[in-house]
C-alpha cells in the first residue's frame, strides 16, 4: 500500500472514530461536533445552516447558473451532521451527500424525521465521489476541505468535482485560507502555495491554500473560475466585519 493510501486510511479512521464518539453522546453532542453553535441550541444550528447555505453557497454567480432548481440536483462534499444538506434539500429537487464517517444511517434518520426525503447519502474513503459522471448541477463544500490530510487529496476532489458536474454546472468550494497563517509561516510556505499539517487532530485545520494556487489548479483541470472570496463567521451577525477562516472559489464547467 502506498504512503498516500496509508495516510488517507488513517485520516478516515481518525475522523470516523471521533464522530462515532460524538454520536454516542446524544443528538445534540453529535450536531455540536460539526457546529459549535449547536452546543447550546441544536435548533439554532439548523437555522444557521440555512443562513450559511444561502449566503456562503447560493452566491450570485452560483444562482446565475441554477435556473429551475426544483429540477436540479446538488452534491455536498462532507455533509457531516446534515446541517447544510437539510437546507439544500429545500432548494433542490435532489441532494447527494458524501462523507468519510460511518453515521449515514443516523443522519438519514434525522433528516427523514424532519420531513426530508429527497436525498441520498454515501460513504467515501476520502478522495472520491461515488456519483455518476456528469450527473449533478451543483457541487459544494463548506468547512470540510480545510481538514484534508494532503494537498494531493484536494487535487483529487477537484478532478472528481469536474467529472460529476454536468456541462453548465457550478461548484462552490471552501478551503482553508492561507492568510490565516502567521506572517512568518506565510513567507515560509508562499513558494509552495499551501501548507499541510498531516498529524492535526480531528476537526483541526490541516490544509490551507493560497487562492492564486487554487485558481491556477482549477484552470488546469478545465474549470473556469467565476469568483473567489472569503467566508464569514456567524452569518448574518458577523457579516461583513468578521472574516472567516476559509477562502472559496466559484467554478463553472463549460
């Protein structure tokens, strides 16, 4: 087994175990593992999920390519506890969710109990999307790609994103913001354009990437960059003064 495969398997096991432990603490503890706001109020977390989906995912460049959304499908990379997937299921005719953990049954149960049935959840080893070629209209990811163990895994996910998107489809992908590094670390890693922290604990930032590097990478893969920007903490409260720890690119597959 290659070092890449070994590291990917170890990454999945680390997160699977941590999320399973959170699941055993109860519904609120499970939700809070993915979203700190749920530590006090799980209902608030779901409300904030709608705000995050509306402001961070459904940006104007994304909306410009998503007419008749009730007939379209979306795919979330890293659905976690289902917070954004729940919101997405209200906007799209069908939603796919992909994650590395083993709690799909529990998340599906919670979504169905909340009245949502237009979704399908899948488990991935951490670098593939088990979705048919050219089958979805939107691929999105939020607070997930910053936890990847290696830059090469991000490259793989971008390949997979392009493969899954229909012609004319868009992607809204958030990743660890390079500017969150200390100034000295930015200088040290600037030439490479990204920094990996492969031994980071579960839920800690393990990958940050310069926007310029991300833009060039996407272009080489045949994905047109429509826009880029930053996330915000606690939208709408923190918008636009509290800049978040993620950058994003909006991508178009022609």
